[in-house]
C-alpha cells in the first residue's frame, strides 16, 4: 500500500469512530456553508466535512438495511437445501 492509501485508511479509521448523531447535528451548518460558495479554503473544507457527514449517514443506512434484511429473512438450512439445478435443453 502506498502513502496515499495509508493516509486514506487512517482518515477512514478516524471517521468510522465518529458518532452519527453528533455528525447529523452539524449537517445543517455545513449544508449552509456549502451553499454559500466562496473561493476559499474554508469553503473547500466545509464541502469535505459535508461529504463526510453524508458518507457516514449513507454507510449506516446501508449497513442497517442489510442487517435488518438478513435478520428478517430466514436462513436456509444448507444441509437440507436442494442443490440449485437448471434445466438445459
């Protein structure tokens, strides 16, 4: 893994430890900052922060949906399941 990937992995590890509820409370603030464009480093940082907040929310939504889907659908007993067969002519 190169330096860029190492840096991104460290950033991702840090971000994964952030609390979604706390981030969500900042969503409106950074949405407003992003909407008020200015050619500045502060605006650019606001865009990145807003994207991170949205990424965490999307990741948690996808994670929770899949967790619920896996819990609600009964898992087939693989020992008794018939093999998947397809009729080929």
